[in-house]
C-alpha cells in the first residue's frame, strides 16, 4: 500500500522525480481522506500547517516543505508531536540573490516603466532627458540579513563596485574579513544606504521590522528591495512612504498580503516594481529544491533522519 501524502497542488516535476510511489491527495480536501492513513504532508505553496492540522492526522510522520522559509509551519507544534520538518536550504541562495539584483537594477534603471513607455504611443523619438535612473555602480548597499542569501547578494554587489554594509542578528566577522562588508546598526544602515535589501527570514523579531520609523530614516533617494517575506515590511507604511516620496522607490518580490488584493493602491504606483515571488524561480534551482523535498519526504516516511531538517 502506498503512503498517503497530503499536498497542495504539485507541479509535474514532483511526479517526474518521485514517480508513483506515493498516493497524493489534495491538502484542502483532507476531510475526504481517512485521517489515519495520512503519513506525510508536502507544502509546495504556503498553506498554514499548525497544531490543529497536525492533530487531525495521528499517523503523520513527516512534513516536507518545498522552500527554505517555514513560517507557515508551526515548528513548536511539530516538535511537541515529534514530527520532523524538512526544508530546502542552500540550493536557492544564488537564484534568490540573482533576483535581488534583478529587482534592484530594474527599479534603479526604470526598466519596467521604460518598457511600458517604449511600447506606448509617446515614444516617437529618442529623448536623452527622460527616465534618468539612479547610479548603481559605486553606490552603497545595505543588506539586512547576511545569511547565505545575503552573502550571495554581497558577492554580486562587489561586481558593481558597491560598498556593502549590513545588519544581522549576529556579526559576521568572517565575511567582514573575506568580503570587506561593514557592520552597521539598523539606524546607521538605513541612513547611509542608497539601496536597502531585505534578505532575512520571517521571525517574531523581523515581523514588521520596516515601518514608518525605519522608512523615515532612509534617504529620500533610497530604494527598498524586499526579497525576504512580505510581513517583514509594514505594507501601509510602505504605501505612504512611496506616495509621499519619503523614499524614492521599492522593488518587492513578496508582499503582505500575498498576493495583494487586485484593487490595492500599491499596485497603482509607478515607483514600485512587484514580482510574484520569483526568488527561487529558475529551472535548475527548482529541480534541486524538488529533489530535496522528495529526499526529506522519503527519509521521514522511512523513519530515517531528514537530510535537511529544520532546527
């Protein structure tokens, strides 16, 4: 009998890698499944998996998350129930850092606005005075969260001759020596940075980290890039800062809520570029993520240590 695995909609890549060794049932339709038969949960999107969900399945042996962030899974509840939780660290650092720089460049150099202009009826001749962007080369980049992804962002910034300052839960003296990055307090970082990149995880400490107070500390010419999680930034505060030009612009790969309601005012602004959570969305990265997701799933079902266990 195949193990019953609950999952939100999975792409063909999962079945290409895992084959037909599992009986996959829809997570949202768990009421139609014999709860005692469910052995595992795979989270591909970000469904909420809390203690109440776990308690519905007494035979649950593992939760395998496709991605690094596990803020949608209540880890203390899983630990209390001895249910291991796996994620996919390491393999998406480079692609997420690439996307950080892609957003930074797109906002700074008016790529999206320029694309719309180039397609529109107003573009009938070249005018060197329109859409003058911000200089990236030689500017100062402030990275909040100098973990694996943040370090990759710093590495890319070096190729643009950017000065990199950072703020982190703990100082990274190793990277200060090897990469030349400089530690700053949060107020200092916000005050000196031309670009502020959020690359931190969503935790109790980082939820709402960037609000009106922090945005007011930034340069009026500064650009905020959020590659972390939507709730790291207070959406209403960001909206007001962009409308009032307290900061120049923002590039968001994530929002709060995600997605934004289709009538949200943030979607109407021309000084923000919003991507639909594309940080890890490259073909090689997504394949490796899925391979690890399946490895964690199989290990958990077999009662073996997860190759990539959270915590």
